[in-house]
């Protein structure tokens, strides 16, 4: 199911169910997949670079666990540092 939702994104469509995640960063969204176990895929869109999946997990409570939010923030930070142009001294 997650693969289909990511395919939709690649086609320029929105996932069937998603929400913005500004607490993680700008342009970050969460795909919500409703199956027997709730599944989530947190990703960031970059217009020139496409999209990058930051974290995917099964959700067991109504609230997203802070460890999952932290993991996505850390990965977004690493991605941002990686993409930043290197300045020579």
C-alpha cells in the first residue's frame, strides 16, 4: 500500500490520505495508510530533487511517538546538511 502511495506522488498526485508535518520541517508531509495496523510514511518534497522518504513506521496509538518525530527530524537535518553547498576556507 505504501508503494502505491509513493507511486502516486511520483505521478504528481497527492496520496489518498496525508497531512502536513510542520513540526518536523517545511515541505514535510505524512502519508496515512489505514490497514489493520496504521502505517505512516514521513517524506519531504523538493521540487528539483523529487521526494525523500525520511521515516516509515507502524503506529500503535493516536499520537505519533516522539521517537518517530525525532528520527524524521534527524534525517531531515542530515539531508539538509548534505545538500548545503560546501564553502571553502
